[in-house]
C-alpha cells in the first residue's frame, strides 16, 4: 500500500504534474515569467529618472536688457526647465514646437525693463504645448516659479526704493502665502505614482491571458479535463493543484517587481506589509480565477484569450491612476469597479504611499476576496455543468447502443 | 499584375472569413473606438472635493472659502473642527485635500502682516493634486494682491500705480493646441495610433500563422515571392486605410477632438507606417508560429509601447539608449508624427525625421519579409525541380 501512496489521487499529484508542464513547455515559462519581467523592465527603464527635469524651452528675447537676461537665467536654473535655444522670431519658435524639439517658448517683449520700472505692467508671454500634458504643465510650473521669483525681487526693490524697511517690504510682498503640503508623495516622483501602478497593470494582463491559455489547453481536449479530475480525486483539489503553480510563479514576478520598486526606486512602505502581501495574493488569485472562468466558459481558447485581452489590455485607463475615477462617466466608473486591478492599486497605494490606518484599509481587500470567491464559484459551476451534460450525453449514448 | 490582384483578393477573403483575424482587425477596431475613450470622456476634473478647517471663523476666512468653492476646480464639501478629523476623511478617500485657515488670519491681514494659510493636498493622484493646488494658489494670489493694493492705496499711492506694484510683470501663459488641458484630447490621439498598430500587428501575424488556403492555387499559377508579398501587403493596406480613416478622422471628430492637419498629410504619414507594421507583422508570424502566442505577446506589449514613444512621459526623461532602441517599433515615430501633424498642424518637414524613420522601417521590414519569402520559395522550387 505504501508504494502506491505516491500515486494516490489528490492535490499534490495535479500540482506536480503542472510543475512538470513548465519543464516540458518552455513557452509557458517564457509567457508567465520572462515576458512580464521583460515588459516591466522596459517600463522601469522608461521611468528610471523618476522626475522629468530640464525640459527644453526656447526664448525669444526682444528686450536684451539686464532684467530679461536675469529672467532667462532664472528659468534656466529652475529644475523643471532648460533654455536650450534663443530664437529670433515667433515663426521659428513655432517650428521648434511643432517638430517637438522644445515644449514651449518664452517671449520677452521690447522695452520690458523700462516698462516694468515705469509701472506699465508689461506682460511676459509663455506659449507652451499642452498636447503633451505632462511636459507642458511641468514647463509652465518652472517658468511660473522662476518668474515669480524675479518679480518678487522687483517688487521688493520698488518698495525699498520708496524708503520701506526691507523686513516690512518682504512681509508685504505676499499677504496670503500658501504653504502647500503634497501629502503622500512630497517629491511628486513619477516612479512612485505611475510606474508603481503600471507594473501590476502589466501583470494583470499576463495573469488573465496566460491562465486562460493554461486552463484552455486542458479544456480544449475533453479527456484531459477528465484526467485532471481523476488525478485530483475531485473537483476542488484538481482545480487548486492546477492553478497553484501559476499562483506561485505570478507571486514571484510580483515580488521581483516590488523588490525593484522598494529597493531601487525607494518606494516608501508606510502601511502594513502583511496587508500589502495579502492584497497581492488576492489580486493574483482573482485574476487567475477570472482567466480560468473565461477558459471554461468560452471555446475556442483563442476566444477566451481575446476576451481576456479585451478586458485587461485597456484596463489601465479605467483604474483611475492618470485620470482619477472621480471624474469618470458612470460607465467607466463601474467598469473600473469590476476590475481586480482597480482594487489592488487602491490597496497598494494605501499601504505604500499613503500609510492608511488599518481600519480604513479593509475595503479593497474585501472586494478582492469577494471577486476571488465569485470567479471560483463561476468556474466550478461551469465545470460541473459541463460534466453533467457529458454524463447525460454518455447515458443517452449507452441507452441508444 | 493579375497575380498580385489574385493574392490580394484571396488574402482579403481570409481577413473576412478567419474568425480570430476578423475579430481583431475589424471587430476590435470598432469596439475599441467606443470602449477605449470612456474613462477620458469628461476631459477635465471639476469640483475636486476638499475640506475646510477654518480656525479663524471671520469674514475674511469665509470669503476665502466661498471664493474657492466658486472656482471650477475644487468644491469645499465639508468643514471640520481640526486637521485630524479631516485627515481621516482623506485616508478614506472621501476628500482629496484640506485647507487650513489658521486663527488670526483676518487680524494679521488687517495688521499688514503676512497671513499664511496651509493646504494639504493628496499627491498620490497627481491630477487631483495639481487641480487643488492651482486653484488655491491662484485664489491666494488674487486675494493677496487685492489686499496689497488696498494697503498701498491706504498709504496714499495712486490706485493705478498700486495695482502695478502688486504685479509689475504679469506672466501670460498661453496653452497651445489643447487649451482646456483636456485629458481625452491629450491621450486619445496617441492611444488611437497605438491601437491601430496593435490591432494590425496582431491581425497580420495571425494571418501568417494560419495555413494559407490559396497556397496550392498560387503554386499552380506559379506566383513568385514578390507578387505574394506585394499582394498580401495590398490586402492589409486596403483594410487598414478604412481603419485609419476611421480612427484618425472620424473618431476624433465624434469625440470632439480638434484636428488641425490636412487629411492628405495624415495619409502621407500613415502610408509608410502601415507598410512598416504590415512588414513587422509578417515577420512576427514567422517567429511565433502559434496564433495564440501571437495574441498573448502582443497583448502585453501595448503599454510599454505607448510609454516608450515619449508621449505621456517626456522623451527627454527617457534614457537615450532606450529611446534609440524604441525606434524599431513603428508606433514610436508614428505617434509623434501623426499627433504633431493632426493635432498641432505640423507640416511635413517638421515631422521629417519621424517620417524618414518610418520609411526606413517599412523598407527594412518589408525587404526582410521579401528576402525570407524568396529564400523559402527558391528552396521549395529547388526541391520540387
């Protein structure tokens, strides 16, 4: 009896068989491990700087005086912008913007210095390209800050030249100063904001499609599903033995990407790491069960993968990182609500950047758990229904013969 | 010539009859045009909810809160007695910011001292943060210069000069091309180009991985490799011209996205782009022989492709090696060229480098396909003879 113990059907047998698959099918390993790591690597390199600094702008200086040059120097010295070229007219500046070489052009008009000190309030004009929203707004921020600094100096000198003491003049410059405190991401680091959200979004695509692929391979050939069930000695051990190896693989990939974020990009971990880990596990499981459900509910496998791709590939927009869900239309809002990624990113931002207190961190985890249960139930239901159908067909066949 | 037409017709028929190909190249194109833009339909964020912690409770502090609430960017939806309670709501994501007006806000203003206020804004979502901070700083600046001017006028300075002294050198910032800073106007023109590339890439590589029914007929007619490749490319071209017209002209029009470039210029830039993607798709089909594999590899690629084009994250901040490597993907140059032409109204010379890259890619990929096809053909006929 003991020797045969190894062959006793059960969870372990299916598990071992599935691990063997990785060795037999190198494609499977490439799809589930190498590809996500490669794609995540590319994204990490794209955002490796974290901050976009010294964005190129052009200057059209029609004044040429001391003041204009100090404006240009200050703008060049802000971290956001770099003055890369002096143009001689606006049409040249336009050409540079249209060909994408600069993000904006600062125009300093004739007699700026004279008019400023004469109190005529001459304008300084900044044309900037908001088609590329991020770059446009960053350059505006730089120009704004630099110009406010220069202007502050002028206002101070206007007052002190009228005999006002420096300290009083200084206080009078800005009657209502605003102390802005960016909560949670004080350096406005894009790698903590965008990259940290993109990596799980990539993983979501991979998990759903490759699970649909792995399960679909068994579903496509009828007897294999039956073999799987026999090996597992029942529906549940078979299902979990089949999916668990992939869960481990995906958790490994998620772990690598998290290590990259925490160690290399210095993503803060202000919340509870156990909550973060459980959210990660639930996220992977929810997506796996979604993929498995697609595979058992839809045939051929290519259709299941197509639907999975359709649901996950454009999902990043619906998860509300770039454009917050607050401003979305009802359809987009509720579609986002149905994606596991939305809730995982919520939990993730809660536990990394925000350090949300535990009493407020429960909801996304509960929703993810709910999704896991729903998709598991649906998958089991489909499998049972198929089996009953098949049994009925077999009975009918026997009756005929 | 008749050989080319024959291949083209057969290939078109395959596009329409092979279900996976049809669903990617035609069905998905239509569905995505309705589905993909959904999150961005609202264009801008309005009335971001923030809380007020007014420790002063005077006329001035209430006037500030009222005027802030009146701005389009934020809405003051709650008032809390202290910062801690308000913070709890920010953690619960009910609110995105807290404005604290300290005690003696009004008294300090009347005294002629600086009277600071504090803003705590949620920077874990950048768009929320920038909305809140720009609304509050703009209002503080406006109210500040009103106060300053009043003080100067009270000190017997001429009103005109008083106002000039508060802002001697105003900055006029003129946003070009997407003046309202709309999110859909920003992301869609680039994303649509990427969707065109991805659907075409998957479709063409799927076509290559399925067996060709016309192979026997083509051999009987003795159709050479050049005619085969040109015929196939012609078929893809016919389908994609419709898809491109739909995505680059009709869809932006339907979503109210402005278009400055002429249709002919858009077509000129699209031409090498379609050929480059077609060639790349045929090469991908040779590398990945399994149709399912094609789908899965292409599915994950979309997002990295978009970010590598340097559109949403400025190219200046992407490491130079990756920027150069990204040029082998047609969308990198095509997104920049097509967005600049259609959204900014750039002329051909202004997008010249991108178009040249696309032409080079088209020649290279299609040439490589032709070379491989010719080699396979020679091998077959050599064997056959």
